[in-house]
């Protein structure tokens, strides 16, 4: 079983990386492994052994930073490098995402769940190193995964991410009154949203995703007031993102949520009996 020291040694032995880049990656790996318990060290170790970092153009990679498993390279989009992105946050994301690209044929990456992978990695990277940029290309996915976690539990999303195993997520959806069709519809909207939002003329589908998740959440039995308030608090994230003209129809989301939850029968808190 691969340990942290072996992973750091693998980085040192990688002849494709400069000393400065090696030190930067080792710093991030130390932060990640010191603060996270469920990590696929073996996969990260395998993928980082021959890792390269290369510059490319926006015509090949649209994001400022992106890992490509096929040629084991993290590409830097040179047209984005002068913008106010937090590259420490972006590099941490890509290092965390590496563990989803496994060689084990029984644990192959489930690419249809890519928006969940992206959201989970972004949440982890933001928790570990923060994001000092006003830009966040993954805000929709962060919001969506945070809301989904209130339905299926964060542990089922972690199981999907670390082991490429979606069974717990699907089982927990079924237990909360939802169906396979519900998750398929959600995933289809989330995948379409990434494509549509990144198109120069495209619009975000976040409000559609939020409404779908609201209805899935409302299917849960015995919801408490605290759970309803928690879900409401996760409906929005970084308001700077929503200044973009890609976002429409967000203002009525809270009204829709209040309407959906107003008729729910809530679980009553336990009361102590007195004589």
C-alpha cells in the first residue's frame, strides 16, 4: 500500500518537472494528505510518476488548468494565465481529481458523473487552500454537489469520487424516495450545463438544476426545520459569479423553494415528558 512518503518520493523522481514545480506539488500533497482521510494514494502515485506540465492554447484547453490522463499532462491555458485565477486552488483541484483516473478496469472513471467529480474536487480544494480569485468556473458544480449531499449524504459522493462507485449514491437516492430516472435527469442537466455555460453564447442551467434538486430533496421523509434551512443556505455560493449575463432566472429560486417546502409535513422534535 502506497504511503505519503512514497508519493513524495515519486514526485522527486519525476524528471519531467522542475524543482520549483515539484516543491509546489509536494506542498499541496502534504496539505491534502494531512487533512483528508479517504484518499486513493496508489492511483495518485501512478498518475504523478510521469506527470508533465505544459503550456497550450485556448483552442486545445478552454479551462485555465486541466489534467489530461491520456498523455499524463496538466495543461496551462496561456491565454488565461494573466487573469485573476487562483492557480494554487486550480492545481490542488487537478491533483485531487487525479485519483478518479484509475487503471483498475473494475474501478474505471464514470465520466457521466463528471459534474459531481468537478464539484467535489472544487469543494475539497476550496476547503484546503481557499480560492482567492473572484472567478470560480465550477460554482454551479459546487452548489449542485452541496445540495445533492443534503439528499444522499456526503459520504456517498465521496465514495463515488474516491472509488468510482456510484452504488451508495443510487441506493441513498432510492431510500429517500427518488428513482434512477431522477438521478439520470439530474446528471443530464448537469452535463449539459457545463457545455452550455462554457459556450460563448451559452447560459447557465443552474436554476433548472436547483429546482430538480429541490424536488428530490422534498421527496425525503420526516424532514426537519434544520434540514430545510440548511438546504436553503446552500442554494447560492459566490455572488460575484452570478453577475455574469450567463445567469438568468435565479431570483425566483428561493420563492420556488419556499413554495415546495411550505406544504411538507415536518418531523416534530422530541419533547420531554413531565409529571
